[in-house]
C-alpha cells in the first residue's frame, strides 16, 4: 500500500464559538483525484488550510508525503489554490505568472516558457500583456489556476476551484485538472457542487459540520447505495406523476427536480409496480432507469435535506 | 535567494514603471531648480528706467548724482546694460512747479518714449539732511529701490568726504571691511571646512533622510496591507517564507528610494555647481545666485550618509512592515504607524542639539541608539569628521539594531499577514513575538 500523500489524523479545530473540524481523519493516496465535499461551512476550507499550515490544529496531526514537514516547507512540491482568489491587480498577466513560478523556485526562462504555453492552452494568449484588473473574473481564475500548476507540483490542493465560473470555463478548468492528474500528480479539491465531484473524482470524502460522513472510492460508495434508485424524466405533464411519487408504498425518499426526479424505492417495493403506476398516471415517461445513486442523492440521504438545500445555493451546477 | 530576488524585482518594477514615479522623479529636480533660480528671476530689474534728476543743490552734488546714475549697469560690471537713462534738470528756483509737472509725466505709458519712470529730487539741504526724495512708478519694487539706495549712498558718502577734504580713494581703502575666514579645528587637527556651509549641509542631509525614511517606509507598510486585502497573501505564503517576502519588499522599495534620491541629488548637485551660468542664462542677477551658500560635499560624508540611509531604512521599514501586517485596511495603518513615524521625527529633531557641539556626550550617546543613530552619526560626521572607531562602533550598533528589529518584525509579520478580522491588540502582538 503506497504511502498516502496526505494523512489527516484525528484533527480537531475550534474557533471562538464553534468547532469547525471534529476528530477528522482521512488519507489521500498518490496519483488520485480526491474530492472533499460538503455544504458551505462544513469545515472543508479549514481542513485544507490546516494541511497547508496556514492554521494549526488544536488536536491531532497532519502529515504530508509521509514526513513531518509542514505545508509551507514543502511549497515546491505543492500547488495551492486558496478559496479567496488573490492576484496583484496592477501586474501584467504574463509577468504575474512568471512571478508566481519564480517564487516557487522555477528558473526564470522556464517560468516564461511555461507561462506562455499555459496561457495559450487556456485561451488567454492575447491577454498576456494586459493588466490583471482588465480581465473578467473567469479569466482571472484561469490565470490563478495556471499560477498554481506552473511549477509542476506533485500535489495539487484546490479550494473551491470551479465556483463562480460559467459552464465553458468551468469545463475548461476541470479538463485541465483531470489532465494534470493523469500525468501522475495527486489532486485534492474541495467543492459543494456534487456533479463535478461525480465526474472527476476517484475518491471522495464528505464532511458536514466538521464531521466525516462518507469516505471511500467513489465507485464503492455508489455501489453501496444499492440498486434501489430510479432516475426519471417526464415529457408530458410531470405534475400528474406527483401523487405516485408521494406514495410511500413505492418511494422512500424523493428528489424532485420538476421535469426530472431521482428517488429511492421503498423497502420491499418492486420497480415494476412503480413503472406501471407512473405510466398509468399519464405524465409521459421519457426515462425510467434503475441506477446507482448519484452523489447528490447519497449526500442528501446521509447529511439531510437541509444541508443539501444550503449546498444548492448560490451557484447552480455547471 | 532566487525567491527574494523575484519579489525584489516585482516590487521595484511595479513602482518604477508607474507614471507617479516618473512624474515625481523628474518634477522633483524641476522644483529644486525653480527654488534656486526663481527668487533671483523674480527680483531682477528688467529694463532701463528713465530717471529725471531735479537738481536744486549747489556745489555740483546733483551733477555727480546724475553722472553716477548714468554709469550704473546691470550686474554692476562695465559690460552690462545701463540701469538708467538720466535727464538732468536744474530747478532754477522753481522746484515745486517743475516737480508737479514732472510728476504728471511719471508712470504714463501713454506717453511712450516721452514718459518718465522716476523722479529724483535733490534739494538744497539734501546732503545736510541725508535725505533724497524719489518718486516713481517702481517705488514698490524692493530690488530696484534697494539698488538705487545703494548707489546713491555711495555718491553721498563720496561727496561728503570730498567736501571735508578727505580723499575718497584713501578712505575706500581704509573702509574695506575685515573678513574673518573660518576653518574648523577638530581635536587639534585642522579640517579645512568653513563655517556656514556645513550647517546647511547637515540640515539638508537630516531632512532628506527624514523624508526618505517616512516616504518609502510607508510604501512598505501600505504594500503589506494591500496584499492582505487582495488576499494574494495565501498564495504567497504557500510559496515563500514570510521573511523572504518581507526582505524582498524592503529591498525592492528601498532600491526605488535610492534611485529616486540619486536622481534628485545628482540633479541638485548639477544645478548647484552651474548655478551662476544658469542664472545668467535667465538674465537674473548672477551675483545673487553665486552668494547662495552651497557647500562642497566630500565623498566621505556622502558615503557615511549612504551607509546610514541603508541601515536606517532596513530598521524602519521592517517596523513599518510589521505594523502593516497587523492591520486590515489602509485606513487602519494611518493610525497604527504613528509611533514609528514619531521615532523618525525624534531622530530629525535630535540633530539640532548637535549643531552647537557635535562631540558632546549627548551626541556620543545618541550615536549608539539605533532609532536615532541614522540621523545623528552622519550629521555629526559632516560637522566634524568622526574618527574611524566611533564610526565603526555606531555602524555595529546599528547593524545589531537592524537584526533585532528584523527578528521582531519578522515574527509579527509572519502571523499578521494571515490574520483577518479585527486589528490585533498590542497584547496579541506580543504573543505572536513570543510564540514564533
């Protein structure tokens, strides 16, 4: 079993008034894309900052690359994208990237070459000589992302990297992240957008109010949900299906998205019976599929509908 | 070290490439030049004045006045333009009438060439009463009336002497004032420096130091706070050690300061050494410009000033950086920086005590106190060159002071830059220093 890149061992962190992280343990394996999920305020950023040695845990310890050196000492091997984006507004884009690379120890010439390459790859080639403040928020985020990977770190830690991006840019950065990981690097990123995690992660840890709720390979987690979930889509009149969906003989929990829905069958219920009832309702089925639960559904089931509602604001899933 | 250099380069280029820097650096010398040349420019007499000498005196006094006025020139040398165009009129018993009619023609631009600029009335008893009357459009000009008075006094003196039978030439020789040439003696050794210029130099040096420390020290402070507010600190902290960041910032800003000072200083020196030529080009009174006591500055004095500028800058900008790291907005820093700035002011004020006696025990002690030493030692050195041992001792103390300040400031800085929220209290700050 290869040495985990990050090991969090029974870590607790308290701030005045509340406990942000409670007895948390997790491991990030090398070469893996690991998602740290949870609603806003769950303790994801706090955990990440403790990994980066920006704050210190009150109890427990964190070990990186199997050693005792802190996140700040290993800066050359780690790329960190904090939740609060920060760039020098008045600097030119290319100069800024070169600066970020140099500050990680990359020699000047290599820094210049790599920066130019990444700018082209992310469609920012024309903006190299503009000031950061002239760029849109999405472009700035792309620049900041680039700054994080320029020094080719073994471990990438991203705190809410895709929030606030439009669908196109979000996809671009997600693809870049996956490509980066496939080169053999380890990626840990936090998010509250379940769809992203579902698409990208090999391994997932869900925390809520400082406590770990779910932890394991994504595939296993979904399989554990059993084959009791059904994904539905209506094309004629979704409202007609409502009485069926509210019937507790068929449905244990329901996620109603209006024209589509995902539900968990009630214990003992036969999916065929549900199918018959829905067809009879006249709502017009365009999809009826027995599926593994989505991460969103698992999350809701484990964490509760309230937390899920909080997670749904303010960003829509990309 | 490469990382520190990356920060230095960034801080330096970001400041030097701005319009503000270019304007400040090049406008500065223009400003200095203006101060030097403008007064002379403003006060010069621009054109030849038409004077009428209304003569009611006897014995040729009036004639001699007219003659002297005719030969007066700008710049007081024979190649200059004549100051006056003189018309000599005898009163012939009708002083008042002629006076009135002449007044009517005075300061009348509409008369063109026939106008009179001024009227000098020489009464019978002028010499006895030591009084002449001048009526003219330019009576309000301090410079012109001053010149006129100077010239006329000379004529009066010569006249009185002649009438008493004393040979004016003999008297001129006798009346030549005695000059006392001053030279500083330092501890039994002749130094070869004159009196007043050294005062100016000492004061100028202290003032420049004062301005530079505050101006650039504050830039380090605001830069630190701005990095906090723009949140770029979290990225920086994951890449650099805080002391690398602080050091790079101090060196970067300091270099900008040195560059700007060098440009200003160089321009000032250029202007000063060519001041008479420049004044002449502008048509101003060259003699006046020449009398400005610009001191000769020796290389040794400059070197000591530079050393203490660098040491003082490290000392104070580390303090300013620490202050900046405890604040969250630029406004908060305005209050927080007061103690540091007061220390700098203290340094400036302390030099006044030195001017009377640069080698008193007070002065000696002050050279060994790091916050004020950057002012005290260079100023003492310019007034009375210090022996090498004293200089080295002061430098050593300063270096120790810088190291201590850097250590304390570093501790505050590394915690402060990641602390958001309420501005840290003094007690908290002490905890940061101890915890490390």
